[in-house]
C-alpha cells in the first residue's frame, strides 16, 4: 500500500461505511417501491405495462445498488485484512486518484481495463 493510501485508510473506511449506509437504505426503498407497484396493479393493460416498466426500473436500480454494496463489503474486508489499495491481480498499488473516485476499486487501471475488455487476468492474491 502506498504511503498516501496508508495515511488515508481511515478516511477511505469512513467513505465506504457512509456509502454502505446510504446504499443499504436506498436498496430497501427501491425494493419496497418495486414491490408496492407490483401489488397495486391497475386493471388496464396499458397501465399495467407502465407499472411493470417502472417496477422493473426500481429493481434494476436495486440490483446495481446491491452489486456496488457487495463490492463495498469486499473493500471493507480488504481494509481489515490489510490488502486494501492493492490490485487483486498482481498486488501492485491501486492509484490513489482511482481510490478517491471509486473507493471500492479492487484492481489497478491496467487490470480493470483488461477485465472490462473481456480479457480476465488471473488473480494472484
């Protein structure tokens, strides 16, 4: 872990915990809204389609929030394990600017780019 990351570890942990709290709350609200819309389906088929689409959007946002929440939990575990700020592929440092922008980042820019391109490197950690 770079010196800057080590000095900011408590700050990153606070940011991650705050994000976790906000996403958990939003996830609960999104899920409740989606469920409520499905329970209150009007009789008209056109209205039903609108409700289904709206409910689907709530669940899509909830799925995204849930995925980010999983990544946040993994980042918090890495903080506890002492591996936060290290790329999961090669153990190299994750750029501080990247951690500032995406505090749950598990990969350096190089390996994240490869993953997004579909060329999955093998984790060594």
